[in-house]
């Protein structure tokens, strides 16, 4: 926990007995590996449920993401589904200030999700643009205390399924791919989404191969 994010506020509290490595949680988990497994299992369960629920014509919005986050992590963290109350940074990169999140997510819901979903019938170029823009802006806002990257990837996968593709394969975002991804996030801060579009072109190629 302490090696990933810098934060201030109650949501940064650690689980007693975890040596500051695990967030305070409902399950009393104190080991990093056990928490990773619990979060992963819950995410797989949510993804399976969404495969049966998400319609190809569904327009996603901020309430959708809050619901997914609550269903995913609500059994683990008491603040699941709620926008974070703490300011957060990673590697010197500051995410959106906590007091701005309600407005930023309302804007994101209207201007980004509302404009770029659903994805049914999109050609590859428009789908890549939609995936890149929706992903990058969500990560820059970072509305939740935990799980933003995984939730963004789940959202992108549901978008791809709407467009008739299989579940996205993110296996290439590692090593050099991870560095390119981080650089793409930084570029998006200046409204340059080209690098993130390139990231998703590679994701789509890998998905289609596999």
C-alpha cells in the first residue's frame, strides 16, 4: 500500500497488524497476497455478472461506475462505490483533487461517456479513440481510493464487447509497454490522446491474435 500511493485522510488508514501494507478492510486481511487474491476473485465475479447484464446499446455513466465499484469491493472496503475523500499522487503525479471529484465525474459522465458509448457499430478507428479517451480521462480523475486502473480496464472490455470484440487482452502492458502506457497518461493530461490510442491499437491487435 505505502509504496504505491501518497495520500492524506482516513481512507489511507492501514489494517492493524498489516505493517502499513494493507488498507483497513472488512475482512481483517493483513497480508498483501491475501488482499490481492480477494480483490481479484471479486473482480472476476463482477466481470462474469456483467457479461450477462451489459447491453450493446447501454450508455455508461458515472452511476454505472459507482455501482460496479460498490459491487466489486463492497464486501472488502466500507467506502467502495464512493468517491475518495483523500488527495492522491503516484510517482510525483497528482491525480484530481478530492473536492473536485463530484463535478469532474459529472462532466466525465456527460461529455465523455455520454459521447463515446455505446460502442455498437463503431469501426476500429472510432473504437480506439473511444477506448483511449474514456480510459485516460478516468485515470486522470482517479475517482476511487482503490481499483481505478482495473475498473477502467473492465469498462474498456465492456465497450469492446459492445463493438463485437472478445474480452480485451492487456497482457502487452508490461515492461516497455507499461512505460509507454504511463507516458500516454501523462500526454493525456495535455489533451494529447494519440499515445493512448497507440496503446489501445496494440491491445486490439493482441486481442485479435489471441
